C-alpha cells in the first residue's frame, strides 16, 4: 500500500517527498515492533509519530476537499 501511495502521489508530485519519507519511517517502526520483541519506543518518538499521522490526515483531507471543489 505504501509503495502504491508513493508511486501514485509522491512521485507524481501531488504530495511531497517528505510525507513519503515520514510514512516509510513510521511503517519501518511498526515492522520493527511486530518482529523485534526488544523494540522500544520513546515518549517523544510516539508524540512525533502521532503528530506526523495528524499532519498526514490533514494533508489528505485538504487534497480531497480541493479535488472535489
């Protein structure tokens, strides 16, 4: 799903490369937490991840709103 998002939206310039990098980083952390039982996340990293997710959703809403106008 992330690969498709990158091909359809990041590489075409609809969304910034920074958003693509952030989503990939979050996905890698998720993968690590699934398969590495010693994986720990700090409070600051959790807050940054939540803020990134919030920003991502806001960006998507703006895109959808503008697309439908």
